[in-house]
């Protein structure tokens, strides 16, 4: 019982900490920039929200730097350091996963969008993340790895399910993720989803 409670506590931390840290980081950035600009910017030039605008500009240039080769090498080195620290590794990984989830347009691991048949009347939207997972993990080539996101939160389940229960959908990953994360409120589509065949 205690083990289950601790597991739920850890799951709660992993769900709350990334969002809390992100909000705090944004708040810290805005307030820090505001405090730094106040002494050097003439009063007539100041306007409410200047810290936020400046923070966005700084993040934009930070994004440009991240794409530079030297900075990529340094960030990779920093990630390796974080991954060696037990508690930091857990929280850093959760934050990194959250950022990757938001940046769905560049996630190459999500190979295609599919509907997963749970019963005769229930289908879930999922994303094929490992087409060879069934063969590797369960010695069953007919199973594929499908990620099922949860609505209105960062989380989900990875299912290894038979190909006969999985139907590819003619929809891009970003749109499908938005539909799944908003509980279907963005699922308006006059033409519906075109069904295709899974590769054999």
C-alpha cells in the first residue's frame, strides 16, 4: 500500500513539476528583465509588459543560438551531466519530455497517426512510435508501439497492440495531438479522417 502511495506521489510530481518550473521560469525571466531595464530605460520609453516583450526577444535569440553547432555540443555535454545526477535526471527528463510533446511538429519518433480499436464501439487516437517494438520486446511482429496521449494534461500510455486493431488516419501529427490533448474539441473535420492500410 505504501509503495503504491509513493508511486502516485512520484507520478504527481512528474506531472506538476514540469509545468510549475516552466511557469516559474517565465515569471522569473519577466521580472528579472523588468528590474534590469527600469534603471537604464527613460521613464517615457517604458511601457507595461516591456519585460515580457524583451523576454520573448531574448528567448528568440536563445533559440537561434541553440541551432548553432558549438552551442549544440555544449548543450549535449550539459545534458550528459544532468543525466548522471539521480534526482535532477528525473526532473530534467520530465521537463524535456514536456517540451518535446509541445513541439510535436518536429517529433520524428511519432511516425504516423492511427485509430486504435478498443472495442466494437470505441476508438482512440494514437501515434505509432515504434513499428518494430512488438518484435523486439514480445517476439511478435504483429504488434506495434502506439502512444495514447491523455486529454488536458501531459501524459499518456504506450500500448503494444495487434496491427489488426490499428488503422492509420490521414491527418498530420500536430493536428491529431491537438485533438487528443483538447479532448476532441478541435476535431471538427467536414470530410472526416481517411482510413488507410498499415504497411505489412
